[in-house]
């Protein structure tokens, strides 16, 4: 086998799992993190993007120059833009003001066209406004194909057969608990499917942001702040009633706790993850670990890197303007 890849797309996957021994020093099970930011587009959504484009190629026989529309909070956009650049498709991304400036510029640099909405919907998010704008966009671009990440068996399958399989191989088949975060449901429902098929004893936790309406157990909507996490509607990916066949426990977390955990892990482990990864790690240490013995192995899926959020989630002024308190960020140095 050659020591190089035919394109960047072959470099997707095979992300490392790392022990969080310092962050987890006070709890007895082994805490582990799968670092999806080592994917070439910087997040786990590279896997979903490639899976969705390959599905569209089979379903619609895409030819070079084909137009693809997606609605994205950022990371799927980067994965899609990367894939479309390699394959010669034109990507149109529907985005909203939660998109951080560096991701916006990255999308443009990768050749994507951006269409922005800026009004909050009735739930306090932008998801419903994006869907409304989608209708007019589809009328304006009749030849473009809309790929819906909220209802995407291809995204679920990509995570089932790549992320899920990889996890059990890396863990030698022994994993006591898996902790993932909720967004469109592609990653969690895909990984959960593989684990149910091949490791039914693994208990599965799903973490969502307070105020999200993503899951069947969600309550009242509230403004949300963590990129990629939470939705203003329940995505079809969560499979309605069969949701609880795949997910054992749901935990809600506020943005302050998630960002505090990400900050603590950056200083103690040298791993700078985004706020959604912080949410998964906070729940792994505070909620899941106390339920297991010292020989247990717990794994959190870390969606992306924190460097994307230096002007938002990790910026003290931005946090204050959103009314979020993260005392760890105002005390520099090691905790
Ligand atoms: C940073 C981040 N965290 C979490 C998620 C949620 O993942 P999923 O959409 O697979 O549920 C996403 C999805 O875009 C994301 O970008």
C-alpha cells in the first residue's frame, strides 16, 4: 500500500482515543476521549459529509458542477466543502449568526457559497428560520439538491460503519459506557447502532443543551449557545419511538458547565476541544463515572477542536454578552 492518500477524503477517520487521567483524577473509572478533531476538516462531521455526498452520487448521479444545498451550524459545512472541492461540486451553505467568524471564512476558502439568515425563530434559535429560507432558496436554485442532515440515513450509516466500528476496534471490544452529544443525531444514532449490534452491554448516554428540542424527552425551548448541539425541532434521525432502543440515558447541560469543562481539560490534558466535547466530558466525569467501578472504561466522543471558538465560546466578552459565566476563563494559568 502506498504511504500517501489519493485525496484528503481518504484521510477521514482513524481518530485517536486518549486517556483523560488528570481531568479524571478524582473518579475511579478510566475516562477516555475520542478526538474527532483530527479528521482533516477538523470535526466528526467529515464522516457524515462524505457519506451524504456518496449517497447523493448513487441516488442522483451527480456530475461535476452539480449544486448541493445544506443547512449547517458550521462543521458539516466544512466537511461538505472539503468533499465538494475534491469532487468538483458547488456547495451552498445556509448559515446563521451562531456561525463563528473563522468557520465562515474557512467555508469561503474551501469554495462554498454562503446564504445567511439573521432572525431568531420562535424557539429562540435559528433552525426554523433557516428552514424557511430553504424554501425560497430551492425555488431560486431549481437544479440544486438539498441534503438534509436532520433526516439522513446516510449520515447515520457513515457513523455506524466508521465511527462505531473504529471505537470497538480501538477498545478491543470492551467499553462500559459511551457518552455523546445531541445535534442532528447522525453521530450518536450511528455509533449507538453499531454498539447495540456488537456490544449490547455498553450503556449509552446522550447529552443535550438545556432549551434544545432535539430529543423525544425535551421540554421548553430556551436560547442555546453551544455550536452543533441542540436543535429547534426533533430531527427524524432520532427515530421517534425507537430512540430509547439506542439511548439509555439523556442528560441536559448548560453552556457554562460545558465550556468550563473544556477549559479545565485544555489546561490539565493539553487537549483544546469545543464546548460540545466539554459537555460530553463534564457528564462523563460528573454523572456517569460515579455509577461505575474502577475497572470500567468510559468514552466521550469529542466532535471538534476549540480553536474554532476563540472569538465565541472561549471569549470572555462574548460569554458576558450572552449572560454565561465561566470563572475558569478569567483566571489564567493552570487550575
Ligand atoms: C461541534 C459539534 N458538536 C456536536 C454536534 C452534533 O452532532 P450530530 O449532528 O451528529 O448529532 C455537531 C454537529 O454538527 C457539532 O458540529
